[in-house]
């Protein structure tokens, strides 16, 4: 097959080559589509969207859980040359309004549970298509609709999608990726992490995040991957063991929870634990099968570094994991095949990409996968991509003699204490949070201060388990005041501090009486800390720690 230049072209090539193979199915088994059935739905839905007025260059939004309708409507809109994007399910009405207005969107596909938020937004939207009301099922093309002409008119430099950034430093910015940059991204990924027809991938991360949209949907189309959609991420462990995917992508918290689950099983069986500790192959293989990782070709981890203890545990199980670095603005920036992965690094530049460090240590990237720019924001675009085409990542990094990259921290988030010492809050927070499964997000404070302190939250899932074992209330406020919980947290801080230099260590901490949830005052939809709002909201608690 010739190299596709656009996603619709890639889709049509895959349909011709693998028409009867399964392309898409829901994790509950309720719906399954072969590539040919997928194509039939895309043709019908594209015609129906065109009848509603969707044209090349227009935008099309989805506010959905991970379900086949996302992929069907996404592919259909792309065949019309529309620019698609997803909205995080946790977004409040005000942010939904901002996104719909910034993108000038007329058509949204959603579910009943989100309709009220969409309707409450003062936006240009004219059509709200609700899955449960069969609005998608009723879409039909006009008699004169020319599907072939529509998708063949799509150009490689048309904007394929928008990825709205988390908005940690201001309003979300709409990252524009063209068909050309998406295909370049796929080639970069395939160089380190090969995928092919017949591979299986679970879509469980939000489609508003670049990882799910690109790795599962776009790369699935380009590679002929069988995609399994999972609407409830909390069901991931069970679905993993059923599906046994060949490809997997996760964030460090996922690995930590999987490790905790295995450790609980080992704790309940002394003989099993003893066999695991000595690396008995039959025990290792059995655990991998139980986790659903026995067919894995590779597993990718991103967003933050995997804690060293977790990484060692994953390697002991023989899971082919590799840490990568990337941004919405470029996709994969660095990586390495699992066989070449080095703990503590995020790999090296993929073929076709260049890396260098600015004078202040900021990591710069130049690659074909770099975004076109930020939608409606030429000033921010010029700040991000300089005149020579270098994308300024905002990350402070180190590059060794072999090209391996180590991320230090966000340039704007480094702690500089009263003595002028530069420290990475992410490193400090990771050391503490990884020391106990009970801990949720940890916030290290110390900029301009004589020593570091921490605001500590509890993980809501782990809190329920710990509360049951200790026979106490699982309410976060009650747990924060419980001496037994404070003892567990204090021990975790002690263990975490042992991994840090003296100046980095947490001297005092407080347990906040609340859980941090994605899309809240404290976390972005992608679970990044909103450091300035946190510092303002919990100013009294912080000052008390320095009293």
C-alpha cells in the first residue's frame, strides 16, 4: 500500500486490506465492528453530519466516555475534513463554554449525563447529538452527498484535531495538529514501539488527552490495531486480564496500583511470596497472566517518572515497559524500545527529531510531529516555537553522551529555597507519594523558604481499603484527623525522605481533609497539580507549617 498522507486515506486503505477483521469493540462485548462495518458507519455518519452543515475546516466536539461512538463519529468528521477535539468529562460548564467558543463549534456529540452542562454553556453550538437518544443512529446523508469526493479533498496540512492543554498557567490552549504531523508522530512511535495489524489496545484514558486520541484511535487506524473501548477506567484490572492486550500505555499511578494489587496477593500467601522473591519463573509467568500482561509487546509510561521501586517491580515481572517524554504540542518527544530503556531516563530522540538544551537547561525539540500552533493564539505560538522551528518544552532536562534524556522538572515550577538551592518539587513529591499506596497527590512547598513542607492527600480508593482494615471512617476529614493514619503517613514521609538529599527532605507536613480529584480546584483534568491555586487555597495550612 502507498504511504497514506491523511487519516481518511489511511482508514480507507485499512478497510480494503482488512475488511473482515475486527477493528473496534466495547470491553463489555456489547458491540463489535469489523473494518468493513466500521467503514459503513463512518460513511453514513459523515453524510449525516454533512447534512447538518459540517464542512471541511469546521470543528466537531465530543464529550463522551470511551465507547465505540467516539471512534465512529471522530472518523466520520475527519472524512469531511473537519477538525475534531474532545472535552474532558470533568470539565465544568464554564470551561466547556470556553472551549466551544474558542473552537467555534456548531456540533457536539455527547451522552445524557453531560447534556445539561453543554446546554448551559453560552456557545455557538447548534446541534447536540445524544448517544442514548439515537441521534447518531438517525443520521443519514442527503441524496447528493459525495462521500468519496469529501474525504479525497482532505489535505495533509488540514488541521486534523485540537488537543486543549490542561490550563495550569492560564486558559487552555488549543494545540493544532495536522494530518501530516499526526502521521509523522505515528512514524516516530513505530520506530521505538512497533505496532502492526492484529495488535490489541485498550482505550481507557480520556480521549481529550493526546495519549488516547493518538495512540489508540489514530495509530489504531494507521496500524490496523484492534481497539477495545473501556468506559470505566476503574474496571481496567479486570478488563486487562480478559483482553490480554499486546500494547499498553499508562501513567505511573496505574503501575503503582497494579503493584499494590500484586503485593496484597503475595502478602496473603507466604509460599507464593517466597517463590516470587527468588524470581521463580512459573510464579512470575502466572502473575503476568493474571494481570493480563503475558502477551505484551511493549508498555509505555508517561506524564511523570515511575518510582524506582515500582520500576524494579515491573522489571522483575518481565513486563516490557519503557518511559517516554512528550507533550500535546509534539506527541512523542523521546523514547526507547523496552530492551534499551534505562530507569530514570525517558529515552532519546526518535528518528527525524532533534534535541538540544537551551542555556538555562530547557529541553528544545525540532521534529515533523510538532504542532502547527495554538488555535487563535499567535503570540503563545511564537513563544512556544522559535524562528528556527525549535519547540520550547518548558522542561529542564539533562542529556547524556549517548543521547538519553533525564527530565529534571518544569522550568517554572522549580523550588528555589531561601539559601538559593534549586530543587525539583516533582522529584520530592514522587519520593513521598510512592512510599505508601495510601497517599494521593503530594504538594511540596519551599520556594523562598528555609525548608520544605508538604500538603498530603490520601488516595480515595486506598483510603477505603485502609479505613476498613483499621475499622475507622473513610471520610477524608475523619481520616486526616485519625492518629493511626497520621502514623502511616509519617512513616511514608520518613521512607520518602531517605531517598532525598537533606535539603530536599520534607521537614513538616499536614494531611488535608479532602481528596484531590481530576478537574477540581487542585488538579487539572489530566491530574496535574494546579500549584498557584493550591498555594492560595491552602495558604493558612502552609503558613502554619512554617509557624
